[in-house]
C-alpha cells in the first residue's frame, strides 16, 4: 500500500524529504478534484494525506466522500487546528483518544 500526498509544493516538500514519491501538486480547482477522485479509486493507495487548507475549499459532497473513505484512509493535515485526524481515529477504533 502506498501513501499519496496532495497539496502545494511547500506542503509536499517535507514528505518528499522523508522519502515519499507519490506526491501531487494540483494547480486549480478542477485538477484538485480530478486528482482526489483518481486517488480514491486507486487500489494501490492505502493512505491519502491532503493539505487541510485544500480540503476546506472542496465541495461538501467530495469532502464527505473523502471523510467516509476507509480505503484509502484520508487524513487532512495542516497548520491550523483540524479535527479530521481525530474523527478518523474515533471512527476507526470507536474511542476518542483526546478525552
């Protein structure tokens, strides 16, 4: 299973330095939507890391698809406080680890 990272070049740089090679830097809204949909349907991707700033701009329907996805598991990561990771863990194991 691969880890795919979607975000700006500045966001994906750290992942590239860590050795990941499945990086996507979509330019524009349509390319972002297309990239995310393709990755959702890619059976070789087990984890998809998405810049939470980009996730916030997505249409609600696509955001819901990403949040509900089990394989690949989608994680929104960014500099601002985000509860996506917390909710993903709570859904996966049934316990809120932050309480």
